C-alpha cells in the first residue's frame, strides 16, 4: 500500500505545474480589473468582447500585459498537468450597514459587523482542447458560516466552438453590468455552447447559448430555469451590434419541456397567452457599440442598449396581424430598460460613465411575481433591479502594476413612488503588489441614503422616511502560485 501511495505522489509531482494556467480557462466574471484592461486596450475594437466570461487567452490582448499577467499567473500554457492551487483569496470587511450589495461581484454581500470571504481555486489542464476548473468559497458573517463549491466546470473546445458544463455565471453586453444576464449573481448550474473564435460572414459573428438551473426555494416559483441566447455581429472595427434574448421558465408546478419545445421558448411566440404552457418571463435586447478612432486615446467607445420585458412582434400569437408602432418593422420592445455609456482609456488611465434605467414591471412577471428575475436574492440582470435609474462613474489609475480605483454611484428607486430611495455612494480601492505572489487591496466605501429601503430584494420595496449613512472598510489578500 505504501509503495502505491509513493508511486502516486511521484506521478503527481511530474504532472503538477504551479506556474501556469490553461488558456482555455475562463476569466471569472468578477475579475473587474482584468476586464477593464482587456476592454480598454488599443486593439480591443478588433474583437468581440461582450460575451463574458472570456477565455484566458484574451488577456494577451491587453496593451499592457505586465498589468494583467500577474493576476492570472500565466495565460499561455496548455498540455496535460494539474494545478491544485491557483489562487488563495481572503477578503475581510467591516460595515455598519444592515445589508450592502457589492455590485458585479458574483453574489457578494455584506451584513452589519464583520464579514469574511475566502476563495481557493485550481484546475486540471487536459491538453489543448479541454480543462476542468474548481473554486471553493467560505462565507462568515453574523448570520452564517458556510463552505461551498462556488464554481465547478468542465470546458471542451472543438473547431471554433466550446461547450461548458458545470456551475458558472455570465455577463453579457457592452456595459459594466449586463441588463439581462450579469455578474451580479452567484454561479449557477448551466450548460453553455458558444463560439471561441468568430465565424466569418460579412464581418465577425459570435454567439453564446446558455441553459441554466436556478435551484432555490422561493415564495413565487421554486427552482426556475433560465435560457439565454446572445448573438453579436462586428461588420467593421468601429462598430459592434448585439442581440440578447433570455427566458425564465419552469420550476415547481410549471410545465416542463421536451427538446423539440425549446424553439417555442426561444422565440417566445406564446408569451402572455393565458393558460399556455409557453407563457414565460421573457426579455429581449439589442445593443450597439461605436469605437471612435481618436489619436489622443487608446480607446474611445460609446455604447447603447435597449431591452424590453415584452415584445410586440409579428411572430407572437397575441400580436398576430398588428403592425402598429414597430421598429424595425417587425417588432418593438415594450416596458423597456435602457443602458448607455462611455469607455475611455489612455495610458495609465481608464474611465467609464454609465447610465441605466428599468421600468416598474421589469424583472417581474405574473408567474414569477415576488422574487422575480433573481437568483438567491440577487438580480440576474442589472444589480439594482426594477423601477430604477442609476448613474455610475469609475476611474482606474495605474502606477506600474499597482492601481487605484475610484467609483461613484447615484441610484433612484423605485421611480413609481414620489418618496423614492436616493442612494449616493463613493468607493476607493488600492492594489499593491508586495511581490510576485502577494497582492493586497485595501477598500473604503461611503453610502448616503435618503428614504432608506429595508427590503433587500431588487424586485420588492419597503421604504422608510429614514436617512442613513454607512461606512465600509475592507482588505483583500491574494496569493497566486
């Protein structure tokens, strides 16, 4: 027995690599600094980058690879090997807020007092075309102490496509956060089929198809499912056009579908037909990004997205024969949400401004009426949920590998009430590389809120007449092998 164990240890030593990362691995959607660098690179206008997570090899697009490579350890080694520990992450926060959402951080929230998050990840590289990844998470606050498998997936590449099976999340669209699917929620069980490299036909095309299982007990319908499709066309370097369609369906007490039924789910031809088994909660969006070639900037990008929680369309049974008020001629988006923004970068400076708004009935539906379009209390789309307007300013300044990020936000919600909550926040985060292995990030955030909302769900409100000020302090430590 001892000889067998010794042999296994010898084999493990030969196949273990502590200094590499498979290029097919996903860059996790909450890795905001990596994505900021990729999206703001000088040549980013040549690529379709609005289907996140991106694979590791996209990090090589950065105009300043010395900023990105330490965050990924490496992004250029395939082959057969095991890396049992890739990164150890420890995050500690103290806040006097009863509840605080950290937007776009894959289901990260804080409760009053001390909060701790721990992450450990690793992977198995299975040659040039396949990889297996895991990420564990520990949460500690005044209410819970939990260990969990946070992410877990197998990814396989063939020709220009890839299949991913496991537990992960996505962030779709040109903005900081997706309107229909975003990095605001924790990873969920999914199967994903998408293009790894663009298809060529009068420009570049990419798509992603996701089928997800949202396993949780809810007040409305427990254990619903999510189906999402995004298609992006880039006919030239200066323009990108995208379309996104998502549907929440199924769950306990709701109809299930056979494989042949999924076309009706995708096109939503029978949404809002009372009593029909295809009456689901569907959303559609289109977006356009324009890259303006100004010599003064590495990148100057303008983007706009419009989404609807209902569609007036010729293929819908309820709209058959109706052509009024449709654009472009065959459909129009109803009960809309909007997102528009600007991304500018030059050398050591990256700046983003973003505005978003959602209608009062966005992210809720007559079947999914309470939790609505959420998972584990987090909006599947824009972080703040329905019936809101938000303004975001983000500035990232580099000092060699180290950086300082400033964020400011203003959120009004819900708009249907005259005494809507008005939240203003400012945050500062600084990154310091102590050496090649160790990075430390201190964090500060100030929230000032009028008409404080005590309901933490992004689809429900319980407004008060109270004014609150919250201070949050934190420090994160990253050890990369």
